[in-house]
């Protein structure tokens, strides 16, 4: 069975690398090359202009070429993972993987370069000769001690960052984990005894980093396969090991481990025994980082020291020391300021950024990616998870600031708030387009009631609201359930201090609520008993009553259940004084820009009058995002070429719009391709009222609108903001069950904008 499982895992890994096309990388053009004019600018003669600009001022290479966002991952394959010296060609899958991580986590372009060269000086010569091509160099999987020589030569001779990730990336993540482990254990760097196994590149770099963090050199005891590194030892020594030699008669790990506060293992499996753990100081910190089998398994260590704080290099245990927490973001910050090197100040800033993020509230995105794990700062959560999207903004910004402060930045950043917003926008795809909405929402403090207040996504959205907006959340749900789920999720928000709770099972306002609901619905078949039952069980109706009574400014519901079911209660309670649901507008954020879709939920087969209201409402809401509406009325008919139902209704809506003389561009009826392709539309209908590609598509039935919305989400990886319920004066919004915590935060910002800001 185990053999079959191993074979299956091996086959899956090989298939992953082989299909649908070999390898993990491809190159894509960033500029159009569709005609002779494009060709003349991309290559001869237009390319000469960029060449001459760079010749006159080499700094402009970052503007006119990809160099400023391009990293080379360089190896000779002499120390690949735990595979050893497998050669440059066999190392290529690892280097491709490293390039993928650069792109995924920091949007840095990367070429993997594998070199058949074992001589460290010749290898350094080759790397240095590539300086014109790259903005930075990541040395990878080069064995010690040659790696020290290569890095030293490259750093001395190159005017761009050179970073040996096996050394410094590991050291940075170990430094962050150690910073927080000592905080949990109540210990200080200057006082602890450190015992380390492994005298290779990573081990030496980690020890040097611990010295920079405050550990005293005399308190560091380094062991390798030959035992303790002591003064006078000749066997298997390097200058890097000799720097940590102790004047001692002790010789083995078992001799020096007594009283150790921190064990740092970067060696091999089962080096640290339970008996050795028993000799360590109280609340020992054990970083057993050998892969795949650590120096001691966590359960074996805890059997001897139940209060031990443990980190490994494995993903199936808490506190995985993974270099991906570091290298994408330290390179991001270095590239963005044109740093000439990655120095100690930048590395220490990276450590503090990573450590501080672990101490903050866990992001909803990380919680979703690691569902079921406890992500609350403490012994089992010392460092953040790689999929925490906040790493980019926090760590890269800290690194960029440190580069500027230490004088190695050639392109200083003048506005760090804008820079961090830009970084966050590259990770949180909705951040940039939502900026005008958040800015408008910040002008007033509004109370937003969430009907499904026990949902973890809602709780995370409420936490984010308090951190990022001026709005106040109200949660409908059982207080004990809300409290326990906040605790489990590691959220710091608490009832009364941060939010108000409405308990359907026992709330002093219950009589007022069912009385109000009965008064509104008495002539629509709702008896007092039914009103009482609804106000005990239907949180959407409770939220609507709260908005109706003025106890909340807006409501958000729909994290579970069917949209029209929720809409029914919103209509019952809040569709008054001229307010009524007009349509649902979804903002789809695509790689090439935003696209709005309507009506995705409200009217199955809208009349021309309802389509007209949808178009006008969509135009008003599009402007909330700082954009001018360019609206296409979509149908199976195109500019009158078919006498079909959708065509007739769209033409009717066009006539009504013309009577209103709106102050935005619209056109129809047309096919989707004509709406999005201006050249095609110009051939079919040269005198169109809209220019360029439409940014709003309005459909004649919800099946079409919802179908396009879901296809864009699932196949084009569009991110949805909304759906926005139009026509309700911003008093109610209905989410869909697929919404994320960030989606709810975006919706709360929409709900938190005073009506005056959008008409």
C-alpha cells in the first residue's frame, strides 16, 4: 500500500511537470505585435530609440526594458535540495520552480540559468558577465564552501543585488521564527545558549544572523558530522566553521546540548535524541529543519518536553521554515528602489516584517488556504504562511525603506503609502479599483449589520472593517458562537468593544422587532405568531427590520441560501418610499481591466422599463469606482437584424433611454463580441454612440448575465466585487455563497458609502 501511494505521488509529480506542456515556465510578450506598425516599434527601426536612451543613461534600462523586474536564478546543481550534486541539467526543474514562486508571490519575472561549471571563480565570472541582463541575481543550490566564494566575488564585482537564498533566505526566516519563539518563551537573544548542527552554507548563515540579532558568539556551539567545532580542530574545517570554534574539551552534541535554549538543526535525520532534549533548558526551542526527516520528530521532542517550541522544514507540521516567506519580497523591495545590493539592514527589516505579520491577525486568504489549521500567534504559529497576501506589502515596503536608509537605493520611493497600496493592489486584485469607494466610505461612520454574523468570513470582514474603515459592524448571531469562532480564528475583535451583537434567541428588542414586522406585513398574510417566528429564525428579516428602524444604516446578507429568498425579505421591509430593487450589478476584475455585468439576479426577464432602470443604475454605480460608463445593451439581435424577444425588449429600452437623454454613453442592441471589440463594431455599425470597448454589459435576462458572470469567474479567473443591489438607496446588499471575506469587506465599503456620493 505504501509503495503504491509513493508510486502514485511520483506519477502525479511527473505528470504535473509534463502536462499540458513540458516544464513550469513560458515567455509572453507584454506589447501587441499585430501589424507592421507594431513590428517597426518593437524591432527595427523603433527599437533603436530605446537603445540610444539606455546608452545615454543606463538607469533608463529599468524603464525601457524588463531588466528592472528580472531576476536570474543561477545554479551549477552541486547541492540540490537533499539530492546532492546531481548536476546542472537535473537541477533545472528546481530552478524553474523557484522562478514560478518569484512570479506567483511577488510578480517578478525570472529566468532559470543552469551552468556546467564547478570552479567557483569561473562560475562567478559567468554570473558577473550577465549583469547587463538582470536586475538581481539569486544564487541557488551551490555547495559549500564554493558558494561562499561565488557570492563574495559576485557581490564585490556586481552593482546589482546578489543573494544566495540557501544561506540568507534560510537565515532570514529562521531569524523571524527565532524572534517570535523567544517572545513566546519569554527569553532574550543576548542571554540564550544556541547549539547548532550543520556547518554548511545555511547553517553558518543562520548563526551569523543570530549574532546580528543579539546572540553572543561565546554562547554558540556548532557541531557537524565530526562533532563539536572546537579550537585547534583540523578535520573537515573551513574558515566559516572556524569562526564559531569553542575553547572546550567537550566533543559531541550530547555533551554540549545541556542547558541549551535553542537547538538549530540544518543537518540530517534523527541527529537530536529525546535524551538530548531532556538536557535542554526549560521551554526549549527546537528548530529541526532537515528535510524530509528532521533532526527529531516533533512528537518525540514533545514526549520529553511538552512545552517545547518546535519548527521544522515540513509542511505537515506547524512552523514550517520556508524560504518563500522571504526571497520574493526582499527581491521585490530591492528591485523597486534599484538597490545595488541586499545588505544587513535590508535583511533585518525583512525579519522584522515577517515576525510582526505573524503577531498580527491572520488574513482571511491565509485562513482559507490553510483551512483547519490554528493560525493564532503562539508556539504553533511563529511565522506567517506563504499564502498570506499581506507579505508583499509589509515585507517589500520594509526592505525598500531599509535600502533607502542605508544608501543603496538608486531609485528612491517618495510616497511609501502609495507604494504599499500599489503592492497590495497587485495581490488584492480589488484594492486599486476599490480605492475611490473606500475613500468615500471614510467620510462617514455608518453601522453595517451582517445577517449571518456567525460565519467566519463575516467575522474576518468585521475585523478588517475596524482596521481599514470607519464603519461599525453589527452581527446577528448567538454571542457564544461568535465569541468561540473569533477565538478559534485568532481574531482580536470582541463583542461590545468592537461590535454589537443581536441574538435571535434572546434579545431585549425582540418584541419591538416582531411588532414592527407584523405592522408592516399585517395586510400581507403575516399573523403575530408568524411575525414572532420569523424574528426568532430569519436573520435576513431581522437585519432588514434594523435598517427600517434606523438602528443600522445598511445590511449585508446572502453568504448562504438563494439570492431571491433573501431579496424577498429585503423587498418586504425596505422597498418603500420610492425604493425598489432595480437590478444586481457585478464588477468582474479581469487581467486586462474591469467589466461590469447586469442584471445578474433580480429580474429573470426584465421589461424595457426595468432594463432602462438597470442601465441608469449601472451608470451611477460605475462612477462610484471613478470610471465613466460605456454601456452595451446585449442581445441575440444585433442592431435590429433579428425580430426576437430580447431584441424587442432591448430596442424598447433604447427608446426609453433616448427620451431621458442620459449623460453617459450607451448603445445596443448588440452581441457581446461587438460590445468588446471596437473594430468589429465599427464594421457592423459605424456610427455607434459608444467608443472603444464597453465596460458595462446589460443583458435581457438573468440567465445570460449570470452565465457570463460565472464563466468569467471560473474560466477567466475574474474576481467579483458585488453583486451590488441597485435601487435600494444603499440600504441593502445581497452577497452570494461563494463570496470571500475580502469580498464582504468590499461590499461593506460599498454599503458604507453615504447615498450622496453616488446619487
